[in-house]
């Protein structure tokens, strides 16, 4: 079982609003053998306002590559891009740990608007 993380200090509501979390649809997923830890390269569509973005995601334990295209996910879209091996990751795809500490993607429980902002 994963070790629980300590609770972070309180923040103001404005701090929360500064983090732009949107719904996107995975349009493609590829292996990422160059990554230090097992990962996939994801291409995610966030709709016409944001467009299509790339993300590296360490989700290989709980998500099969072939099941990812078409899946809705949540991602932070306003972090600066980050170099992950040979690819530039443009968004942070969000997940939570399972009982073994492996990432499980956060996904809406129903169909949601692509590009819709979390509130």
C-alpha cells in the first residue's frame, strides 16, 4: 500500500484559480521507450481554444496503450512545457495513486465538454 502524503499548507482560492485544469480527449498514445521510468507519449485534444497538446505520462501499470485513445482526462494546461527525454511535455496529465502507488488517470464520470475547465 502506498504511503499517504502529508496535507499541504492552506492556500487562497485565488491560488486554486491560477491552476488551469481542463478536460481533454486522448487522440493518440505511443510507447515512450526513452523515458527513465515506464511511460507513454500522449496527444490530447483540448478543443479549439487550446488545441492539441503532448504529455508524457507514467501510467503503464494501470492503463493499456490501446485503451487510451478516446479517453477523457484532466490536465493542467498552464504549466510551462517541460523537457522529458527527447520530447517536450506541454501539459501535466493528472492522476492519483492506486494501493501500490501506481498512477490511475483522473477522468470525468460522464461525457464532458472538451476544453471545459475544472471548477
